[in-house]
C-alpha cells in the first residue's frame, strides 16, 4: 500500500507539470522571445553527435521515451532544458547549435556539450568536447546572425536583452577533471577550496562575456549531488556513507562561491538579473518520498564509461528510477527538477527568485 501511495505521489507531480505545460501552451506567445542554453550532458540535445568523442549517445536505447528516436540527449526522454522551454511556453524544443539554421535561431539555440566544463581541458580524455569558452564563441556567431536578420544592432541587443539564458556548468570540472588524477593534474595542484576559486574566477569572466553579448536574464545552475550518482558510488566507494562524501563536499564549496558570484554580478550590473538554481538542494533528500524506488543503479546496462550499452533493453518501469545510466537522471526526475527550478517549491530551490519570475521581469 505504501509503495502504491509513493507511485501516486510522483504521478501526481508529473500530472501537475503536464498541467502547467498545457496552460502555458494555450496562452499564446512564450514568456520570453528566446531561450539560450549553455551546459553539459544534462542538457546536450545533439551537439556532440558529429564529434569524435565517446561522450555521445546517438543510439538506442537513448531516446526511448522521446518518440523512440535517439537524438543525442543523454537520457530516455526530455532534458531539464527541454522541459523548461515548454514551461516557458515554447511550442518546439530549442534546437542544437549544430543543426540550427535560418530564422529558427530567433527562438534560441542550445550550445550544450556532453562532458564539457568551465575549463577548456575538462572531458577531453573522452575525445572532442565543446567547452564553455567555445560555446560562447558559437553564441557570438549566433548574435551576429540575429543582428543581420534584424538589420539593426540596437534592435538585436534589445531583443537579446529580453531572452532567458540557462548556464549549467561545473559538474564535469569535478567528474571529468579534478577527480580523475590519472588524466588531469588539478587535484595535485589545488585543494578543493583553491580549485573552486579557480573555477569561479574563470566562470566570472565567461558569464561577463555572456552579459557583454546581450544576456540580461541569466539562470546559473549549481553543481549537483555528484557524490550520489551510480558512477561515483560504484567507482570510488562510500566508506559506509550513502554517497561519496568528498565529491559532495567539493560541490558544495563551489556552490557556496557561486552564490556569492551571483550576488556580485547583481550588484555590478543594475539592469540585469542573475539567479542561482540550487541543483544540489533540489537533488538532495529522499527520492522514495516522491515515488522513486531504484536509487543507485541506472535503468540501462552500462559500458565502461557509464553510458548505456548500445541496443540493449533498458528497464520497463522507468518512472521509478532516479538514474537512466551511471550519470544522468531519467526524464521523470527531470520533470520534477525542472518544475522546482521554474517555480521554487522551497525557498532554497532558487536565489534570489525563481525562473518564472526571472522570465517575467521587465529590465
């Protein structure tokens, strides 16, 4: 009976998100004219497909709940950014930079790349990656294209100022850099505190560059509960804890500094708004309380790098799994995290406001 109740809870939550999507879908225009996405595999929707890298998933069973078609999304269905786009009222998913052409870019572009990070070298043990600096260069090209379409630089800047910008980086700077001493020297050079400061110093420059390209409404997502993903637990062990504590402690050092950076940016740029999305807090707690029953194992059989083995059959009860593979959440989890990012369920979910209020701001 208790198990049935938990499943009903998660189904209710999903129904609530579906209701919000339906309401937004009938209200006409999206809440913002365009939505730009910078990030890693949590929101990559195909940018890594043409790259020479192991960090790409353009094969089944990825996409099994996305019309049965693998698109390059690193889960079974929609990413968090896909769902946020729907919550914002967009009829179509924001296209990946690799395929975005023509007027479609006026609605936004997704630049995210699996395994990418704040640091340029992050993730390169897997092959070619598009780090944040390169994602920003790609966005500069998009800005030039939009300026040409609108035939007026001032008009283009006013247009871009109204858009929403999703920035989610840092996870791989730990998982695919700092905690891989066999490939990277960062853990030998820096303490966790020093490394977080190095990341924040570089991040500040990158977000400032995004501001200079016209961004005025920016949602910055913190590092998640990286010590609790199946990869971390199975590879590094927990020494009796539920998760790999040193991973989570490092993430929290970074996140604390990131909140301070958000305050700094809001103080510096009066006619802009930056918010922090507490991915760590949203991802913490007891997943069984909202109906998830399989917590530390992915839904699909995985290979040596933690991705689904091509063409093997995944689990059937995907709405009860927290993880799709050894790194990435299922669509069911993305529905809940996107909803709490868009409309904060707890005051700690976002700071100082949530994405819904950010989108509605008149700056």
